[in-house]
C-alpha cells in the first residue's frame, strides 16, 4: 500500500516537471551565452562583466598586453576622451596647438581634438587638457550628458552631498541621475570628487549607449572556467610594458610598475650556441637593471635566463610575461611528486635549493612541445679582495621561490615568471623551451626527476647565463654567516652525468643541457686556455697560504675529457682544444720545476697551481692518475712524444713508491705531501675508477706499464669488498671491459662516486 502511494506521487512530480520544462522551454535559449574568458581579471564573479565584454566586442575599449582589463584603475581624462571618440565615432579633427599637454605626436591627440571640437571636453584654466588627470565622477557626468545630448526631464534629483558638487557640474549630475545612468552611492551620496575607475566608466558609458539606441541590449554571458598553474594572481594596479623579442610564436614582454627602457642589445656568438642579450634599465634606480638572455641552441631549442640585479635598497618586482595562442591543452609534470630527503653534509652543510618547478607540456595546433621551468633564486653577491690583488667570488642564496604561474583562457595562455627583489640582491629565473618533446616518454622524464631528487647535491637547478650555481663546501671563502654560500663549481658546470645519459638515450633534454654546458665552460674560462677557480679554499689557504684564482688539476682534467667526449658525440671541430691546452699545461709544470721529483725521469705533478703565488702543493692519487691519463690521451690524439714522456715519468714515480701508496688495509693513501709523507683517507670509489682508466690507457700505449695499476686495482677493490662499500656503475662497467669482473666489490651499486 505504501509502495503504491510512493509510485503515484513520483508519477505526479514527473508529469509536473515535464509541464514546467515544456512551458519554460523558450527560456532555455535565452540562457547566458557561454564563452571563454578573455581577461584574467574579468571572471563570472565580476559585477560588470557583461558591460565590459559588450564594449570590448564593439571595439570601443581594450585590455592590456598581459590580457588583463584592470577595471579598478582610475581612468584619466585623456583615456576617457579617446573612448568617447571611438564610441561616438567622432570625425577626425586636425591638430591645433590649443593644449599645452597635447602635441602632434601625443597618444591622446585624436581624442582630445575630436571631443573638444564636439564640445564634450573643454580645457583647464591652466591651458592644458589634463590628459593625465583623473576623471572625477562629476566631470564624467557632464561629459556623458554633453556627449549623448541628454536633456533635463524636470524630475527632482537630490544627493546627500549636493553641496559638494561643483556649480559647473550640477546640471550634468542631475541629468545623468534622471536618465538612471547613475544611481549614486548606497548611502544616497554622489561622491562628485571621487575618481572614476575603468570598470565604472564602462558601465556608465554602456548605459548611455543603450538608452540612446547606439547599442542594443544583449543576453548576459557566462565564462568557461579557466585553467591555471601555480598561484596565478592578476596585478590590479598600473603597469609599464616593454617588448622582449624572444619568439615569433608568442608575445614576450617585461612588466613592472617602474618604467623600463632598453639600454643595450647585443649578440654573443659561442662555438655551440648564440646568446641574444637584452638589457633594460629601471627608472629612478641608477644601477638597477634587468637582463634577458636568449641562448639559441643548434637544434632550434633555447634557454631564457632572466636576471634582476638591484643594488639599491628599494624593493622592486619585474615580471617576464609570455602570451601564447592556439593552445589546445597543457599539463605540468611537477618535481613536487618526488619530495627531496635532505641531510646536513659535514662538508657542504645544508643546501636550501630543491628542484625546478617541472616540465610544462603543451599541445597546440602545431604539435606537442615541452618546457623545463625553474624556480627563482634571490641571492646576494659576495666578494673578498686580497692584498695581492686577487679576488674570490660567491653568492649567498637568500631565497628559492616557486614564482611561475599561468592562466589558460580558451586557446590563449598567459605565463608569468616573477622576479621579486627585496633590495641589495640579484634574482635569477630560467626556462628551457623546445618545440619538440624534451623527453620521448613519461618514464624517461620521471627517471630524470627521480635521479635529480636523489642526487640533489650534484644536479644543477640554479642556472644563469654565466653558468650554474651550487652549494659550496663550508671550507671556501667568502662564506656568509648563514652558511648559504653558492658558487660556480667547475665540476658541476660540466654535465658529466648528463653526457652519459645522452649517450645512452639520445634524449633532447640531455642534448640541450650539454650544449648549455659547452657554452658555460667557454664563458667561465674567458680568454685563458685553461680553467681557474673563482673561490678560495680555506683548507688550501691554511696549508699553503694561497688564494683564488688557482688551477685545480682534477677540474681541468675532467673538463678536458668532457669536451673531448662531447665534441666527438656532437661533431665539434674544437673537440680536442681543451685536451691539448691542459696537456700542455701539465708539461709546462715539469719545465718550470713545479714537480716533486724522485729522479730525472720519475716525478709527481702537484694538484694545484696558484696564479698569484709560487708554491708547490701536495699530490693526491686521483689528481695524479687523471693528469697522467690526459697526457696519454693527448699522445694518442696528437702523437707528440713529450706527452708520453711526462706520462711515463708519473707512472715510474707511482711504481717506485707503489708500496708506500698502499695502506696496510689495502686501501690507497689520499695524498703525498711535498715532504714525501703519505696522508689521509682516500675517496671511497673515485680512485678505483681512475685506476681502471689508467690500466686501459697503458694497455693501449705500452702494456708493461699497466702492471702497477692492475696491482693497485686488486688492492683497492679488495679493500672495498672487505668493507662492503659497494661500487659505482663506472667501476662495474670498467671491470667488465678489462676482464676483471671477479674483483667487483660487495655492496650496492651507486650512480655517483663517493
């Protein structure tokens, strides 16, 4: 019985609903028109969206370059005159030297002349038009009444602040109220001296045009919800814009509430990339400047490096803004899906830098593109000058910030790269853009992200046009009290791990990073044929009393190999230049007497060559092997016997003191001091990698000289096996190449040497 009643009731409501729908069916066509949002600050919630979009569609008013309308900005008399000229389709009026602030080249020329000729606007007592003066509400009333020839209806109109309305505008205010174009404020006042905003002026103008038949009423509109990435927030106050010619496919510009002006433009051609550099001065701030560098790579991809350098105390914000069209969809693959687990390293302290923002994939009518987007890095430049005239340079990283955001409105996207300076600092931001996919598969993209997070101390993320900055060891100077000292570490300027991954996968991202590394190394080296450090090691300073700049043999050896291998991979004509230069530098040390000699034909080359002081430093096994291997490679490449002669002298010195180099536990001593004393615990894996390489090199050049390195390999590998400290991928693959896989130490495999 109950079920029967429920069914009858449901049937009744179903019939009733059908009747309502059929009766109201014509109203369905009259629902709001749905369209894409066109301004990031004119949404469904904005009170005057219909009036704004109606006048925009009629071509009467526009937004700004960054696709904002800024309805809350005060409108000035010059702008109001221009808008009325377009709305009323006023005829052209020739220039007359009537107003002091309107020249023949003024952006307000047409509006001022046309509205003056039509009797809508008059001048001011001081002889100006007042183009940049705010339009007040009472002035707006008068000009609209005159513009649309509105007449007094005789209706009594009163406001609570009538006494504040100027006599010259009382008629205009009254008539505007009579025609219901204005209704005044909620409290019954008119606020005659208040400025009119862009949004309010549009509403008043729209009502006037509707009432006088110049426009027809149209149905309300509804916007599709835009898609956003990051914390996108429109800037509601006035901005200055300056174009930056970065791409033919999009509009790129800088915006700021400060005036920006292009002060320099240059092209710097490197062997493996082209830098297009744009420098912009900032008004009222003498030395503050924004530098945008577009680094064009051989495959058509490019980096953009933006730097805001502010030596003044006043805060400043400058945004790099990009507007793109014809976009169908986008998605951001964020690094945040792989959280970083950090520790406090005894050598490096705590690294506050994390990861880039992620990879933005965009599908357009032209295909799929990807873009690696970084965070912004705010730092303070540090310099220590020594009595000998040398200097040491680092930076104090003050803040890393996720400063990228975008909004996609239909097919248009606005991307914002925010540069915010607090004063006395430098703010860096970068991104890498490709018209292709940077990674061919999501699996390879994720693999790189996971690796970057796991090895965050050795993966670059803070790139600049002059190279990457990374956390420096606490034993360098200048080191800020915060411990956040960052600098250009030559071992990380070269992208050794990326080279290996590129050879394995040929991924476009790795190719681009390598091109950038080649360029950064060229910039770092400058006019010298080798690389000198730009920071001072307090460890070396205390030992030998020398400061930056100095040559670190290990850095130069690995850079020479990186450029040699990379040059072969990319077909560079200068692939062996670094190899020759560094081999010559090593040979020069013997000629100049900067060696620790056991005999005329057996000697060690020191680890470091100070630029400003004459001092002989220690020799560590890994530096020694690296230099010897470079000399052997140079001999193979150039057939110059002097390279083999110096390599043989190093091999003979190691062979002569072989038993001294090997510790009682089978490990290798870290270094040999200038006085012949063997000191320190060796690297866990690095020296074994070098020993394997040395064995391979001598096996090709003169096999008998490889014997000493075979014995040291067995000793070092045996020590690692006993202590179960594992091995690196390089060790595993190297032992396979030399048929000694049985020596692979126990323990886990590491990507990077410890």
